[in-house]
């Protein structure tokens, strides 16, 4: 896990940053996830994975905060959870039909993440206690190996948090302005962790959208128009991402909505990099009633985003 570049490298050469980002972009291809709520094969006996996932994400962040772990570790743990659920593992299959099994996968994913990225890992017995006796130490240890095997031991992929760090190193500005960009961008990446619709996206795409939103809400006198243009061009060049693409537009809107809902504060966009809120037109009332359940909406949004990047 990469530390904040602002903390240890205030004078990184741009060539080095571009090189690091290029390596991360190549590596993230091995850590892609997919929509595992397949509407075509959905079974009435399946659990509401989205609801379970949302609750487990909240629980993981609570544990991380209470134990003073890095918040990025929580995002890594959820990444393990999602990627494991996409595999053909028997435990992943069972977790789609049993809430208790799904919770066990989430617990074990956090256990693995702390062992790899934290100086002091959570002991399996402590994780068992955190489950309030629902899962034994033996179950957690046994599932650990199954998860690692199913993931083919790929447990060190780049995160949105890391992408944000290095993207912001491409910008030269006052420390106060950059600190604000770090804080707001990191918060958006954390919010994206709990958003099932963003699962199919590359972490770099989420990072770019987060940084653009943060850049757009800066006061006009904190960064000149030319500086904003140069930084936006540098982001596009470093990542190969079209910052005006429909995908970036959709993700930016999604993150802005999540930010407002979570903090009660709106990141007002100044208009340099405009976004288009292209909500679908009103449909037939009868058909809307049929497919307006939270589960259907969540699946459709995930599939929509997944199709747009394929």
C-alpha cells in the first residue's frame, strides 16, 4: 500500500509520476471485478447481496476506525470480497444464498487485508469475537486460503486512493489547496467503495472522476484557469482517460450524489469541466412500477455502467 506522496515526496519528478501511473494502470487490469448480481440468472432464493454488501462495508469501516487501521485497508478488504464473489469458488456460491456465509467472506477479507497491509494484523480469534460468535477462528483461517487461491494470490492491486495520490502530484499549487483536493478526493474514493454500481470500473477511472469533482469545486481564485487546464490535460495524458467521456460524466455525478448524501454538503461545480445530468425520460407508469425496486435499480445501474466501458 503506497503512502501519501505528499508525506514523503514533495519534489517527485513528473517523469517518475508518469512511470508509476503507467505501471499501476497496467497492473490494475489483473484486478478487475464484474457485476455479480446477474439479472438473467437471479434466483428468488438468493440473498439481497447489495444490502448485505452495504452493511458489511459499513461494518468494515467501523472496525477499521475503532482499531485505528488505515481506511484504505477497508477498501482493499471490500475489493477482495467483490473479486472473490466473482469466482467459481464453492464458498462464493454459498455466500450468494446465505447471509451468514456472506458475512464470513467479508470478515475473512478484512482479516487478509490487515495481514498484508497493516503493521499489526487482526488476530483470527479477534475477528471471530468481532462477529459475536457467529464464526469461529477455524472457519476464518480455512476460508482465508480458499479466498487467496480463488484470487490467484493477487492481493496487491492499485487502489483509487493510490491513484488519487499520484494524480495530485502532477499539480503544483499551494499546500492548503492541495490538502483540500486530497481530502475531498479521498472521501469520494471511500464512498465509491460502498457503491455496488461502481464495481465494474477501473480504480483509475474512479480516481480521475474524484479528482475532477474536487478540482471543480475549488474557489475560482485558488487556482487559475490555465493551471486547471494544464492539470486536466496532465491527468488525461497520464491515465489515457478521456475526461469528457460519458463514463467519467456518469461516475462524477454518482460520486457527487454520494458525497451530498453522506456529508450533507454539496460539492458545487464551477463549470470549467461541466457534467451533464442525463437522467432517463419518464417511462410508462406500469412498467416503471414493475422494475422500480431497489434491487432492480441497483442491478440495472451496474449493468449500464459495465456495458458503457466494455
